């Protein structure tokens, strides 16, 4: 049978004795108290020597890992903020560039529109001027032709009058015949 250490056995024996005698645990036993204190300090020494230091080392190691993780998290947060700020700056720059492109396109379109309107006005002005010149030329030709026709008619009418002395009805017939001849020539 294995022997249990004495500090562990004595409280059991002392408790066993007190229950038998009927006085219970409230009885003050100096021997039991000394053995309890000795057992406590032995357990405390063993725990501090073999359990407390390794547990403390594990706690410190875990604390160190937590601190490192917090530092990494803070560093990651700072980097994320920097990336977000850079992204925001790039986005703002891209929006400004897009606005410049849109403004330039709008200005180019307006300038092209003005140029087209100016060219159309110039073309219309040239067409109107050409039409007016053509109309004026045709009017002058018509006037010249009319002048020649009137002169021809006057000469012919005078020559016929000189050849005939006409009364009113003969005069009227002569004018009608000249007009009819002119219509046949022009027609």
C-alpha cells in the first residue's frame, strides 16, 4: 500500500476523530491547525515552484501575443486608413479629370455648333446674294430684251404707219397683228 504524505492524512484523521466524539469541526485543535498550516505552505511552495512560474510565463506569453496582435491590428487600421485616404484622393482626382474632360467636350461641342451655325449663315448669305445677283441679271436681261422688243415694235409700227395711213379699226388690227407676231416669236 502506498503511503500518503503525513500533512494530507492528518486533517482526515483529525476530522474523523471529531465526528466520532461528536464535537464537530468547531473544536480548536492546535495540532490540526499546525498541520493544516504546514500542508498549506508546502502546497503553496510546490505550486509556486512548479505550477505558478510556468502559468505566469504562459500568462505573460499570452499577454505579449495579445499586445503584438493589438499592435498589428492598430498598424493594419492605420494602413487601412492610409489606403482609404489614398483611394479617396485618387477618386477625387479621377472625378476632377472626368469633369475636365466633360467640360472640354462641352466647350468643343459648343464651338463646333457655333462654327456650323456661322458657316450655315455664310452659306445662306452667299445663296441669297447669288440669287439676288441672278434675279438682278435676269431683270436687266428682261429689261434689255423688252427695250429691244419695244424698239422693234415701235420701228415696225412706225414703218407700217408710214406705209399706210390707217383709220382707227385698221390701227387696231395692225397692233393686234404685231402683238400676235411677238407672241409667236417669244413662244
